[in-house]
C-alpha cells in the first residue's frame, strides 16, 4: 500500500543521499479544529463536528544535499494524487499518512547545499497506517454522555436514563481522568431491552469504550460504523465500576460511530440484562 512508503524511516545519516530525510527542528504541528460553533445572544454555545480533517505540518529542509532535494521533489510529484507516511521523530515517533500540498521549491545556498522551506504536509483521512497512534495518556480525549453544559451528546434509542454514581474500588477512569474510590460520576443506563441502543459519533482514530461491570449487567453488541465488531458480557461477581470493555486501536482518521446495542440477554450468573455507558476515549 502507498502508506508503506515512509519518507523518513530513520533519523540517522543515509549514505545514499549523504543526508537525512528528517526535516529541520522547529516545524509547526497543527491539528485543525473541525467543529462548527454557534452562540446565540443568550445561553451557552453549541458545537457540531463537520469535517474529518487531520494534522497539518509546515516543514523545512535547510542546507541539504542535492540528492535529498531530489527525493523530496519525487515525493511531492509521485504522491500528488496519493499519499505516503512521514514520521514525527521529535514528537515521539508518531506516524502520519498524507502528502505534500505545496510545491517543493529548492534554493541553492552555495557549496552544494540547498534549502527547501515551508512545505505543507497534510494528513489524509480514511487511509490505513503502518502504525496507529497509541499514546492514550497524551493524545486521547474523553467524551462523556453529556458535555460540561449538560447537553446530551450520546444518541439513544429506548429508555436510557442518567444515573449519579459513586466509584468503587477498581473503577477505571479515562487515562487523563482516573476515578478514585468514592468519587462521584454519572452514567447513562438502560434496562437492557433487546434492540435499545446508544451511539456516539466522533472524529479521530481508535477508541476505548468504558462501561460498568457488575452482578446486574447483561450482554450487548458493539458496532463501529455500522459493522459488528464484538459481543460483550458485562457481568462481574462484584461491582467493578467503569471498565475498558473494548479497545479498537487500528482505525484510520475519520468520523466514526460507536454503537452499543442491547441484546436483552445475560449469562447464567447475572441478575439482569442492564447496560451502563460511562465514556468513550478517542485517539486524536
């Protein structure tokens, strides 16, 4: 696949070009805001996700060899109608799939050295990656059923209701917002009636789904973008509070939908078929 073509697979000197393909220090890293924000004269603002745009880098290669410049020009022209992978070695080695969207213009600065400045690399959504982002602590954000203004963001079908709870030992909060014993939080709950569902739409890569586990919980199916990916049994002998019940990491940048569908079933040890949604942690 084209994403297997990596512009800068290493930070070390490459003898074939007598240089390195890694850009110079100090380049900008921008993650576009794709939310439409509206604010009435009175009241709180509201937002809606409208695009699946990804990261944009502004890169420069200063005092480089002609062979390095030739390779940059080749990547620009070869992938004008395609995409390749670039590695942000200074940013933890994270990979991005995209292409140059501005022309590579070399300027000779003397003694066989060339400058290529202000080349824009734009990430392209929906493309498979060699390595998907996985730093949940620093790159992921958590979405809850309601936002800080109290607006419901979790789409539901059926008799879902909001419940105030207190964390028990073993509760798992999100990477940046861990729960501690006794801490208050809220969930969206359903009796587990067959066919009831809850759906969250987001922009990003992979996700981690948090739901409650305990003696009274049943079974559900999880669909991602309309495709069934897992059947979960949320029963546990003791109340465990929110747990990571499903991780889907190998997902390309896009607008995705995660749906939990109640099956109305439980295993032989459970006292009920209920479901309880806590959070969706999304890789950005």
